[in-house]
C-alpha cells in the first residue's frame, strides 16, 4: 500500500506558533516517526512530502516541471464543481469550523500534492497538523484541547473510503488522547468541504485525512522529552489505525496495549526522584487500567502531561483502593510502584 505523509505547512514558514514551539517542526517530527514505523513494515511503500528544510526532491521536481499544469487543473476543478452545483447534481456544503485561507502559492502546492498522489497511485494521504485558536494573550494556553480528524465531505469521490479509515484512526487515538472540545470538532471526525488537503473541489482520488493531533499549547508538548514521547505515541497510534483499516493480523503485546508507553518498568516515581517520562507512562497506565481520568473528569480536563497534578493524585488513590494498597494515600510509594510493575 502506497502512503503519502504530508507534514503540515511549508518547510520554512507557516503554521501555529506558541512560545518557542512551531507547528511546522512538530508535524515534521511526528511525520518522521510515522514514516519509520511504516517503512519497517513490508506491506507499505512510504513517501514523505518534505523535511525541515525543503520539499522532497520528488516534489521539487514535480512543482518545477508541472506548475502551469497544476494551476490549470486547479481552475478546471473549480469550474467543474461550480457547474455541478448550479445543475443541482451536487449540494454544496460549508465548513463547520473556520479555517485560515492558504496564500495562493501555498494553495497551488497543496493542489499539486493531490495531483501527484492521483498520478502516482497513492492509496492513502495523511496530512499532519496541530491546532491553535485565537487567544488574547498569545503566550498563554487557550481553552481548547484535543485531536480532530477532518475527512472529505460526502459530495466528494474519496469520502466513503476516507471515513472508514478515519474511524480506525479515531478509535486508536481516542483511547489515550482527548477529542477536541472546540465547537464543531467535538464529534472527532468532521466532514470538510473546503480543505484542499482532503480533496476540495474533488481534487483527490486517494483516501485523504487531515489530523489535528492536539493544540500546540497543550501541556504535554511543552517539555521537550515528554513532547518527543507524545509525538512518537501519536505516530504509533496512527500506524495502528492504518493496520486496523487494512485488517492486519500483526498482533503483539505492544499493539494490544495500543501505546508505546506500556509495558513500562517504573523505578523513579518514589519520593523526589520522579521524572516526567515515568509520570507520562504512569498516566498512560492509569488510563489503560480505567481509573484515569477520575470519574467526574474528561481527558480534556486531565490530559497526559508528565506532571502529577490533582487528576493524577485522584487516579492514584483510586488505583490504590482497587488493588488494596494502604498507607500511601495518593502518593506513589513502593507498594504502588510494585503493583504497577507487576501489572
């Protein structure tokens, strides 16, 4: 199966930014993790659109040799789609969420990616993004969190296959990550008629998803070590979603957990020796054990952060009660560590 990975935005500009974080760098990091996972499986042939510095050579050449054709094709697609709407053969729908318009040159490159994928028999295109929302103070986090998957609206030819793929991806990602609580995204899978990346104006033959993997200001992305682990885990869950879509029977222990964080051996959670990576794995294990988030909270309230806060302490208390651990009272002591490691 031929997979095209498109890390969102241009190699050197564009995308959300928060403090020192840049969306275009995060999408590249996650994209490269996903690329490695897929390349290790002989069932997949993988293409990635760019790296941190430039478009891949294949796409540089394609743009140089076909720029005029892409512009003409883009224009013809819009004309044909408008004609079908006027004739009543297609009912035009509108985006449930407002998106920023891409500059003309960037939009042409996005159409070019779809055209290249059509011409090169790509089976699936995965567009990687991170979300943001308008905030009065751009140096402070916003109120929304969680991932969302955009799919082509039903009037497009690639809609049905993409929605089946999105269901598989959603189930894997939702196990450990919050679904977006932005109005319009809270269903997790959103019909999208206007995003070029998923096939606006019927420009994509391939199943094409655009995944917003979370909001750039979320806590798990702020610590570099935790961020790398979070991005690897998101890539792994995406990979498992693809395997599910293709009904793969490649089942092992790690796949059965659905995360790279467990199995895990804890040794640094007692006293003042706690490190973010062990806490991140602890929060993951508590989700798997169905005690995190606490019963009156959601994953949006209690994301995996690598920091022990009120949500984690409440879940630890529940875990200790569940396994008959006494005397540690929400503190990760030797009994709790032993139980975690045994489980």
